[in-house]
C-alpha cells in the first residue's frame, strides 16, 4: 500500500477516506479494479441513478489521485527487510563472544638450565619408577602437593616414555630360551627448583620415609640429556630426514 496525503480536491472526499489514503501502484489498472470493487460494495441496494453518480465521482477521484501521485508524491517501494519479513529475528551471534583461534603447539625448546648457587640447588629432577602405573602416578601427585605445601617451586611434572623389558627363561635341558614374562616400567618426574641446601636433607627424608613399596626414588640435577629423554626416538623419520639433507 502507498500512503497518499490528503490535499485539496475538487470533489467531496469526506465519503471516500479509503481511496484518499490507500492506493495501489498507479502504473497498471489495479487502481481502477479497486475502485470498481468498492463501488459494488457501497452501491448494493441503492438507487441506480445515485450509483451511476457515485461511479462517475469515484472515477474522477481515482484520476485525480493518479495525477497527484505522478505530480510529486513520493512512492515508498523499498523494503526494510532483505529476503523475508522475519529477517534478523532470533539472531544471537552478536551476543556471544568470538572464540579465539587455537594456537598451534610449537616445538618444545630447551630452557636455560639453572645451576644454582653455593646455598641453593638449581633444577632438580625427582624420578619415581614403578611397575604399577597407578602407584607411580599417585606418589608423584603426593610429592607435587608436598612441594606446594612446603613452598618449593615446581617447574613441571611429566611422564617419561614407558619402557618394556622381556624376561627370557632358559630350559632345564638344552640351550633354547623362551619368553617368560614382559615387564613394563613407568616413570614420573617432578622437576623442582630453588631448594635450599639446609632444607634439602629434611625434604628428602620426608619423601623417602613415605615411599610406598614397589617405587624406586632417585634425585639428580637436570641436564640437557634428561630433556631429550622425554621424547620417543623415531629412527625411521631421522633416516628420511638424513636422506633429504
């Protein structure tokens, strides 16, 4: 529908407010069809002479409206929506925070090793080795919590690659050996730093007195070889890289 302002008209427009304010596009004959439909509705049951007069009046009125529209009244034909009347309803993405792209994990680099001072140790590795993985993991967690309770800085806590050892048994008679059992060794490392020389003896005595059965404890200074030992060797990949280089 196009909104038409009410201006001066040579006809009596008080009885036709619909035609003054609601008119279809004037480029085709739809306006006259609307006039005829309104005429049939309004003239049903009236005098034929009066109906003819109203028909002429409505026809002149419609022509006047078309002239006024072409004369400068703005036609609002643009839609305020894009494709559908419900466009934009239910949008929520502008309310949700944009997720940051995940950073790719780069190659782990060797950190500079702290050698310590005369009164304080540098970086120490507490190695816990056991055949039972749950036992080694739980005791490593105990050592980690103990260090936090005693205000000892824990650099990191990680697991070493699992080692497998096959036990071969020699027959009573003969020289042939057969597989008896397979032992898997699990190792956890708690890396600490800033341990004072006076408190080191007390700390080691605490963790050794609470050492569970079946767990082997060893403490040594951190070296670059220990860092490389964290990663599994890939000889096939190393051979391919050597051929390319």
